[in-house]
């Protein structure tokens, strides 16, 4: 599968400007990517002004993602501020070229920034299939909670995605935890962060990265905007799991 991660600066709380910027960044990927991963809240930055910025599932951001996936012939994912049933969600949407989509609402809300006061928490983990890979998408703060990220027999996956707005002052945590999630779950891991300074004055160095199933880093993009594409191999992953069948020795549990 051809995987592309997109590290970008964002225009604070300006969805139209951000959608336009990503359209320009992604235009050359037509026919050259199977899955394109954008950051958390890619239309607004990590804003708590949910009531003003929220969009419905038939709003302009979802329409843009549907059009982009069709135009590029690629699945596209990233999170945005969504309103549904009078609740606001930090919602990751995965849109396929044929117009189908699935979504995941962020489970762990970032109390330090007051996210829990403005957003409702999701309660359902998502694993979807695309191009022969089982894929589990998660959002930013979820990275700190390994039980939620666990590769379990009931919901096995091959690729773990994290979209984020993760400040540079905790960059060591971001880099270390991405590698740890790859090692413990024997899965490819892609983490996509932003770059620059947001409207709250927080600095982001990016450090978007892809790790293989043994925790070896394939790429890291730091200190700049950037886009990176690579092909990840299911055959290599399966061979590694056969040689080192650690997952089968894991503790048996289910989240309730």
C-alpha cells in the first residue's frame, strides 16, 4: 500500500484557507497514493471554540474530503470539529474514492487544554480494511493510553494511525510512544503532526513519522512542512509476525 503523510502548518481557525492549502499540497498525488493522512483538526488547529467552528457531516469539510478522495483516487483521512445531535466531537473521518466513509471520535480528551469541556468523548474503536491492510485510526492524546491502542484478537490491525497537534515541548514523548506502539503491537505506525505556531502560541516541530512493525523508523519529518510517501508491505509484516509471534502470548482482555 502506498502511504502518504502530510505535515503542514495550519491557518488558525480558518477552515476555508486550510482546505485550499491542502488542495494545493495534495494535487500532485493523483494516482500516486492509496492512503493520505492529514493532521488532527486539519481545518482549524487545536481550537476549543467548538460551537463556532463545528461542521455537520454534510458540511464543507466532509464535502471537500469526498471530492479530494475521488479526485486523487485515494483514501483520505484527518480529523475535524464535528457537530452531531447537539454534541461536538473531535472526529477522524476516513473517506474512500467511491464516496464511502467511516469515522472515529476521539476517545481520550485532553484535559490539560480543557478539551473535555467542549467536546464529547467517543466510545468506539474503529478498524477498517483498505488495500489489504486492517487499519486502526486514533487521535493525538490516545497515543498515551496503550490499552486503547492494543492490537487485540477481536480487533486486529496491521497499521496504526495517529493524527495530532502535539507541541514540540513534549516531542520526546511523541517520538518515543510512536515507536513503542509499533513494537508492542507488531504493526506499522504512522503519526502525523503539524508544524509552526498555533493561535494559542504553542510551537510544533512536527516530527511526523512512519515506523515499521519492529519499531524501526522509516522516516521522520522535523522542523518544516513536508510530505512523504512510501510503500508498506503486508508480506514483510506477516513474515515478521511468523518469525516472532509475540502477539499470541499477550494477556487476554476486552475493554468494556
